């Protein structure tokens, strides 16, 4: 087990929120803001005068509104989209099985060339920033890639179809992104959504939060 084994943070209703450092978990427990739910077997935090369980899962005593806190940047857009092209679904990988990031780029669904004062109007009439979670998707680049094919056109104008609608990450998206950073310990499994272990994989650590 790694020395920096992290901790799964649960909301007061036992819904998983995110992954935090063990030091942050200890602080929450000492401040009486969280309770220890699960500890790592035969793992302890020792000091000169004391020893305490290494927290695997902790639960907040008071319910908090689970607001997604994640930076808008290239790494996080690619992670949100599962390192797949939003138009053809291709997920380029290296021989080691990690996403080949150089083969992916970002695409503005409604291109910047069609924006006015930095905003665009979606088909549903909503006006949004041209560069935001709701108008940017991952896309395969290079010669002959979807990015080149689409150009400065909307998907409809280019005869292409989005495989999913871009959106700001939800609570579940943020949890999935956090879990991509770690190997899911068995102590966490009963507190995670079904199939969460499949979320494990490559992750550029760009998440905000504790």
C-alpha cells in the first residue's frame, strides 16, 4: 500500500463526494466535521505519543451541497469526455493502454468564427460563452481527423453528429474524475456506484478541492 493512501469522502447521506488526502481526512475528524467510517486494515498513523487508524472512508457530519468544482481546461475536458472523440468515438491509446493525448484536441461545437462578442446561441436558444463546458468537446485531430473535417462549421453544417451533448461536470462526473487518479481500494467499494472500478484509468490531476 502506498504511503500516501488517499481517503474517500462521503456526504452526510453516505453519497460519495470525492477523494481527499489522508491528512485532510484526519483534519476533518479532529475538527469534528467528519466521522471515520472505514479504516485501512493494519494501517495506522503514528506519532511519538499516539497511534490512530488510517482513514479509508470518512463521512461528513453535516450535509453539504455537492457543487462540482473542477477547472475548465484541456485536460479536464478530455477526461470528462473519456478521452474519446465526441464525433466518431475514437479513443486513441498508447501501447501501454493510456490515452494518446497528442491525437486529441478540443473543438468548439459552435465555432468561434460564428460567435458574437464571445458568445454563441445554441439550437435551444440559450446564449452561452463560446469557450465553456457546454460548447467544447474532445475531438480527434491530425490530417483527416474530425477536427479538420468539421473546420469552422457547426456539426449540422459539416454533416456530423455529436455522440453526446457537452455540459458542466455533474457530481457523478467529478467523482469519476477523482477515481481516475487512484486504484480503487476494497474498503471503498460498497460506498461507490456500481461499476465504479471501470472508471479507473489515466488522469491529469487538475481537480480543485481539498
